[in-house]
C-alpha cells in the first residue's frame, strides 16, 4: 500500500496563535481516513437537520459522514469571525500554497475538501476534483475543473450517457440542497458564523455552475484552437 496522502491547512490567527487542520487520505481512492470523534457532537447525528435529498438511513448510518469529519475542524476554529483576516498555508505533497484571506474563505476551502472525501453520497462525486485539490480556486478554475472531471467520468465509467451536461447540472442542483441543509447543521455547531458563511460560499458555486456553464465554455473555446481538426 502506498503512503497515506496528507493535506495540511495551517492558520495564522488574528491573535497571533496558530491552528492546524490535518487531513489524511487513502492513497488509492482518496477517501478521508481521519479518525472520527470518539464522542461526536449532537449536530453530527444523521437525523439532525438531515439533508432533504439524503439517501442514507439512520439504521445503517447513525451520523452524517460529512458532519462527522467536519466536527474537529469546526471545533478548532470556532472562535473566528467570518471576516477575520487570517494567513493560510496549505501544504500538499506537490506544493505549498499561502493566502492572506478571510476566515470564511479559508473555512470554505477546508469544508469543501472534507465534504468531497468523507463519504456523502452526493459530494462523493466530487472526489476526483478533491484528489487534485486546488485551494482557493477561482470561478473560472472551478468551472473548468468540474467540466473536465465530468467528461473524464463519462469516458472512464460511462457517467452521464449522451445527455450533454444535464447530469452535471443535476448533480449541482443536488449539491445545492446538501449545502443548504448542512448550513443548518453548522448553525447549531457554533455561535459564530464563519462555518455557515463558508457553506454559503461553497453553495455559490453550486448555483453558479449550471447557469454559467454554456457561457463559460464559449469563453474557453479560443484556448482550444490548436485542437481543431485533430482526430480524437
């Protein structure tokens, strides 16, 4: 078995202190393998504000897999305020990225990575993007990476059939429901708001992508001029 893969988010907080969120992943399938809390908080229970489109059954899953893995990160950063200025250093095997940003933007990046790798049946479809994690991605980068992931999924496993991008749009509509209802959970997790606002930032992409898909692809077309006439 290959070595476990790591991504570390290091936070330089306004009071001068430092916090770390260390995430560990299976090297074969990039599922999150961090130990779940021994005594999970009440808001991680599956039935607590369960997502309207959640296919899981409480008889088999006592806790929401995403919330369960979020708990440690939310707890360690619970004293932050959304617009606190923080320095964030993201360390991966391939590179180290540093950004001076807001607490909510930093948490959005962390929570998005956790959700995509924790085993939620909906967000699990974003795991290929998480494997090649790009912290603080722009709107254009997110559209490009989502479309590339979808087309590769269609080629490798036949996902989406021949219905254009309808399947991708449907996925993002369901992700919108997950983000909305996860925000309700997080509202019960902490008195401060960066976690909920982080989810709002994540959700902005779920509503943006379906609407922007066609126009964004048209804007990308000139980048592919050299491919015209090439047999594929």
